[in-house]
C-alpha cells in the first residue's frame, strides 16, 4: 500500500464534534471527538485517566494499519527507535524520564517492515459486523443495537458473515426465530464478508481517533 502524506487532508479529517464519519470505503467509523473532555485518556475535562489506557494506531513501514497498541507499548517502540511518530496528539499526555520527555502520539509507524501472515477471512465480531452494516438495521434501516441471525440458529443457521446482520431491537423482537419468508421481509443489502487488512483492526475496536481515518478508509471493500 502506498500513502501520500498531506497535512491539509489530515486537518480536514479531524472534526471537533462528530461521532460518525464516512470514509472512502463507504462505511461509518465512530470518531472520538477531539476535545479535552472526551479524548481517550482524559475525562471530566481536566482529570486525566491513566495514560497507559490510551490506544495508539500502529502502522507498518508501508503505512498499512496493523493494530491499536496500548500507549505504553507504543512509547516503548519509540524509545527503542523501532517506530516514529506519524501524527502527534495535542491532547496526549507527556511521559517523562530522567533524560527525555515524550508526548504520546495518536499514530506511529514501524521503521522496518513486518510481514503479516495472510488470513483469508476477517474474524466475525460485533464491532466488525456493525461497521460492515454501517450501524444500521439490515431489515428496516434504523439504528442497529443488536445482531440477528437471518436463519435462526435454532433452525440450523450458522454464526457467519453470510448469516449475521446488524439489527434494531424492535425488528429483532418481531423476527424472533422466524425465517424472512415467513414474515415477508427482505434484506436491504447482501451479506458478504469484509476484506482488507484494516478490517482485522476494526474487528477489535469500537471508536477511533480522527487521525486514524485516512489509514482505515483506504482499500475498504
């Protein structure tokens, strides 16, 4: 993957009061508002939570997203000269030692390329399924709150990408253990497994920092 740096584009992708952002991949990401009262690691506007509770996006040397690291691990990689800051976090805490001071960034990049074993399918998790279905009910289009098995498990349906859909609570209650044909319902979109390396990251997180967006949006299915 190639990546073209642009300070201007990154600035445009750093909203101050948004919870949802649509990337070039056409799926929404729940974005953490960039203010001192709601950025991870800060709470109540002035009382910081432990800095090691924060998450930092780790990129491969090719700018491919790898994982969301605990801040402590990210600092270790930087101190050991194994990674460099890509995006600073103006609200990040500053970590001090006897000989240096380092502000916890939002995105870092490995200096050396790490080969990632190829996996044919993205793990099915609640977070990844909600991202795939854009946090909308697959039956009526309202805000999704639960996950439904299109063919109920009690009737032989599997827990797979092709049989699971984001669902609102009313539709989930009405559908129960019935088949779509019995209700006269249909799916709004086809249920297909997502593809792309960033989906493995999305399968493990529920919120992202605004500066992560350019790396999670590229190459989306």
